[in-house]
C-alpha cells in the first residue's frame, strides 16, 4: 500500500476489448442463471472469469468511469444515493475523536460526510479519516473534490481491501465500506481484514446494494437497471459496458441474510438481524461490532 501520488488519468478502455472467459451476458431484464464459479474462477458481473483476472477488470471499470462517477450516481439514483449515505453516517454517529478507515472510499462521499457530521455535532472535534481505494483514478477525483470542499484532513491511500498492508491490528474505531465490497474478489478476506484492523468495541459498517423482495418493485427495478442504466452510462459516461457490469454485479452479490451470515462468520456480533433495508432493499446498511 502506498500514499497516493498525483496520477495521470488513464485512457478509458472499452471492456469489450478485455479478455475474459465469458460464459454469458444476457441483455434481458431478468438475469439468467450462470454456472457456479469453481474454486479458481469467480464472477465479473454475469461473466465467469479467472480469480486472478477480476481485480484488473474491476480496475478497468473504475478507471473508465472515475471522471463521470459522481454525476452518474446522481443521475442513476435521482439523488437518492445521497440520502442513503447521509443515513449511513447518521447511523454510525461518530464521536469527536473517532478514527475512521473508509475502504473502497472512491471519490470521497463517505469520508466527507463523516467529517461534516462531526463538525456539525461537536465543537472541537479531532477526527481522523483514512480513505483507502485500489483505484488511482477514483482517488485522484476524491483528492480534487477534497481540495474544493476544504477537507484537508483525509489521508488518501492506495490499497487493497483484501490486504490492508500498513494498517495495524486494532487501530481504528470504525471501518466503513460503501458500494465497494461487491467489487472485491474475496469478500471473506475483506471481512477478515476489517475485523483485524478494528479496535475491540469498534464498528464495521457496510452500505451495499441488496435484493428486493417485493415482486412488483423487483420487476420495476430490473427493468430500470437492465435497460436504463447501461443506456445512461453510454450517453453520459460514454461507457455502456462498465455500467452493464455495475448492474450485473449488484445481482451477483449475496442477498442480505447471506451477507449478514458472512459478517457473523468473520467474528462480528450483530444487533438484531444485522442489517437495515433502504428503499425496499435496493440498498442495505449492514453493521457488526468487534467485541
Ligand atoms: C462503486 S465505488 C464506491 C465509492 C464510494 N465508496 C461511494 O460510495 O461512492 C466502488 C469503489 O471500490 C473500489 N474497489 C474495488 N475493489 C477494491 C479493492 N479490492 N480494494 C479497495 N477498493 C476497491 C473501486 O476502485 C471503487 O472506487
């Protein structure tokens, strides 16, 4: 892991030019079942790829979309992602000295809200936030935004959620990961690392897309996401395929009860069922404590 240096933006590459062992890519609203990945393969959206390929494929996606990422979030969600993120930080309710590690922090939405929340609720705060992300292009946009917003106290760090090198055991009060974990190859390793770096009493919080149970809402959501989102990605970000991946990756992520079990398996204690659905389960906040 290394502290971020200013980086040149990479030239976007269409994902169609990337090699993968694709098994199928259904353009239909209802995802077609795909073969269960074997021990050496995993999913990249609805494609099955080698485990060692996924990280660079995901890297291409976020390298391609970084400059339009924030605009696309607003357009795709009609601004609702802002409400989810506000609620996420209110649920965390950080104190004046909370030390946060925001993993897969991207362009900074969680870190900025964390700092804004603390300055609005405490007179003399001294929070500390490290924003870690694997993608230099996303980090570069985050740094630019931090400068514009006057947030000078964020440590932007390039690193992998699966191997938090340089972050000591039991060193942070809170660990957040928003819309990042589904992009990781080994979710279990991410959770183990989160557990390792949290102090006893520390809190793990994850904001991620979920499964919608209501059949009517689920149908509308499928139509919207499989038809409109890739089209908008094509028009606004000039990259339909990256947004096709983003939509597919949501459907491949475990539903809320399964993910909650993974969090418990990593050692976290959860309160109640362990998650809160947002907007019919389109997104969910998962939470666990290291006791
Ligand atoms: C959808 S963005 C979320 C960004 C931000 N947290 C937000 O809520 O807007 C997902 C982020 O996860 C990052 N990411 C993907 N795989 C990662 C990994 N293995 N380790 C760290 N970050 C990763 C991507 O680079 C990208 O910035």
